[in-house]
């Protein structure tokens, strides 16, 4: 007997959990040993010494806990729980929307949920709040408690945008989901997301910090972390870049991508094209091309002000997946679709500064390395 639809989709949930167990163990290991200068430190930026652009989550954490073990354990449990919740609500979507083989190829794409597997340094970043918000919102499409899910999505989105500006870029996807699929939408539904976005911009312009103020707030936060025996989190990483304003970030990004390592730009453009390739195995994707363009173009500013180009492609790919999940789909040409089974192993996207070359031998090495990496990850579970 074959698997029924629901069982098959919960199998996706199980596979995702199994794939991510080694990353979960890795994050727990990092936090048990003082944390990571990005994956941990970023969550502890806070408002305790004045408003700063990405401080909400850290303010809540430091309000709730006042010793390093509790803080680090909370981050480990809390962030792993967010990943599991994302997988759960993704699975709910698979169960009530019609899907095809491309759906599963996109889920297990190196640009979406395999991105964190192939480059763990790109995991446990604050965009998981925006991703969580999107899949919560999709759950409202066919649910008797749709208002509850819309409000929950809005709350998570609001926490996300006040914790890191990257989450603002999920707004275009959120608005499209509401426009295309939320049956009980109203002006209020849009305002649940537009009002916190507007407040975020107002706060940014009202309380924007000079370079001196950023240094002062950064140093005070680091003193507090030192008091909590977490001074290692201030050694480079998030707190190093915290004092960079938009102009400085723009100049750094342009200098690296244009003057120092232009080849990296070309590689990321190529990887982006690979990331959207499965969409075009479905003719209906052409009907939705305007939506994908709308979302993808909205991310363009991120590529100008930050070097993490791999992360931006990952976030864009998650948004493309979300739109594909809720869209009408065609059955894929049976003579071609089996080639898609190779796609999850075809490439990898590093969160910044790629080492890949665009060549036949590079593809073979990457293909072999990805298979070995997934096998070793699976073995490490046991």
C-alpha cells in the first residue's frame, strides 16, 4: 500500500527534523561553550542602554534571565523550537494545498531548507522569525481559526522587525499571501503588518544613532555581557558590526563585491539562477512570474548593504517557496521530472564569500561533497 497524502507530508516533517538534528546539537554545543559571536550574540543586542535598531528580542531575554546558563539554554531551546514550529506549519500547508514534485524539490533545495545543512554558519539567524511568521500566515488560509493565525503571524513579524531589519523584507511576501489567499481579509488584516512596519521606520528615523552613540551603546552592552560571563560574545561578530551605519555597510559591501572579489558577485548571481530553476519546470510559474519578480526585486537593497549574499538568496528562496505552495500547479512532464531528484545535491550556497567556481569539475566535487555531508550528518544523529 502506498502512503496517503497526510502520511507522506508528515514524512517531510520527520525528514526535516532528522536533517536538522546535527545542527541542533551543534548549536547546543556552541551555547554550552559560551556561545557564538554571530549565532548567539545577535540575539542579545538590546535596548537597555537606549534604542538600537535590532534590540527587541535581546531586551526580552535579558529581562527574563540574569545568568549566562539560563540565557544560553533559553536561546538553544527557544530557537530550536522555532525551527520545529516552521517545519510543523510547513507540513500543515502541504496537507491542505495541492502539491507536486516541484514542491518537495523546493523544500529540499540547497537554497531553502538544505541551506542551513550545507552551511551551518548561516543558521540560527534572526530571519527565522520572519520565516515563522510566513508559515503561520499560510496556515490561516484554510483554518476555522484564521484570525488567530493572522494575529499570531503579525505578532511574530513585529517581534522580528524590531529584532533585525532583515525581517522587514518579508513584508512583500506577507502582503502577497494576504492578497492571493486569505479569504476573510480586510483593511485591518493588512494593517496588522503595515502598522508595525511604519512604526519601525518612524523609530529608525527618530532614534537613529550617530557613530559615537553606537560605540557607546555597544560598549555598555558588552560590559553587561562581561558581567554575565559572556564577554566572548563581544569579540568580533555581531557586536563588531553593530557600530556600522548604512553608509559604512554600503561602502564595505561595494568595495568587496566590486573591487576586491567581483567573481563572488558573479557566482552568487549564478547560484540565485540555480535557486529559481525548479520553478520553471511548472508552466504555471510563468503565470506567477510577476509575483516572484515583485518579491525578489524587493530584496535588492539587502545586496547593497550587507555581504551575506548567500543568506539573502536563502530568504528569497523561502519566500518563493511560500508563494509556490499556495499557487495553482501543473503536473510536471514525466520525462523530465526525475532529473529534479539530483537537484538537492547539485550545489551549495555559503552564507557569504563563496568558494565555489563555475565549472564542470566544481559541480562534481560539490555534488559528491553534499552527498557525503548528508550521510555523515545522518550518521552523527546516532
